[in-house]
C-alpha cells in the first residue's frame, strides 16, 4: 500500500443518495451529489488506505484508487456495507432515504383520471446506527454526517449520541449556503469525547483531506 497516515488501514465510505423505487419508472430520493463522500474516499486512498466506496446513484466520476460498489436502495447499501467489513474506519457520508414505498409496483402506475395514488411508506434501516451498534466487528472509528438547516450544533450533538458513532461531521445545508451540490462546505467536527472543531468554509476536497488527517490521528500509527 502507499505510504501515508492511513497506510495499511481498511476504510469504508458511503456516499451519494439512495433511490427507493415506487414503480419501474419512479423513485423517492434525497438530494446528494456524492461530492463530499467521494472526496473523503479519494483522500483516504491518497493517504495509503485500502478503500471501499459504497455509492448510491451519482453523476460524478469514481475516485482514483478506490474499489467502488454501486447500489440503489438503502437496503442494498446496508448489504454492501456488511460485505465490505471488517474495516478500521467507516465513514457514512451517504444521504440515505429514511423511508421507502411499502410496496414496489411491478408495472407503471397509470394516470387514469381518478384520484392521485397515495404512497404508503415504511422505514429504511439506519446503516450508521446499525454499524455503530455492532457487538462484533465494529470498525474502531465510526463517523457519521449530519446535514442540518438550523441549530446545527444542538442537533448534531443529539445525533452523535443517538447514532452511537465516534465522530460526527455536521454541516449547515440551509439553502442560502449553496452546500448542496456545491464545491465547498462549512463543517463542524464533533467527537463523542466532547471535542469540537469548527473549520472555515473550504473546498470539499480540502475538507476530505483534513478529515482524513484527523481520522489518522485518532487511529494512531498502525
Ligand atoms: O438521521 P440522519 O439521516 O440525519 O443521519 C445522518 C447520518 O446517518 C449520515 O451519516 C447518514 O449517512 C447516516 N444514515 C444511515 N442510514 C440511514 C439514515 C442515515 O447510514 N438510513
């Protein structure tokens, strides 16, 4: 493996949205370009790690030097994450759909002039919480993301505790900031140990590099 702060480490990253099918031509999705997750995967590979990137449908290129597993739904993402373990570090940057249609219709729902159909939803598995709670084979460092539009730090603290991860990267995605799909990001890094860092607005690539530096420090030298 390449030298660097993550040399010899196995790293798993999720990125992008999930698509939850309604019928063969329609789906429910979250807004996510995959840019931040992909940047983290690229930075981890550049830091010497062996990286598996589990990605939902995105329109950006695969990062160099990374094994990419493509999925569509949250359930497929969870299966791919389980298959990619064990890992030393797992970073959950994907915008996973919280719900999916209770049933996927086998044929296209027709607009037949009657009332619009209603959509019954069921909850998707929470991949981050599932991995954080693993009794056996839990990655040593589990990192979650929180995209918030208001009271960013309050919500992030609560999410860190609820999800059971070690670190949480919180970003302000209120529409005025242009983070969604954009090239830059303003993040706070919160630790379960109570630590808090707030970084200036940086390019997503630079955020990826800085995060990987912090992950390396937390994991220590192999
Ligand atoms: O609860 P919320 O979706 O805001 O939490 C965001 C964090 O949880 C992100 O790290 C995201 O990747 C992860 N997550 C997940 N599976 C879900 C929902 C969120 O891994 N079903």
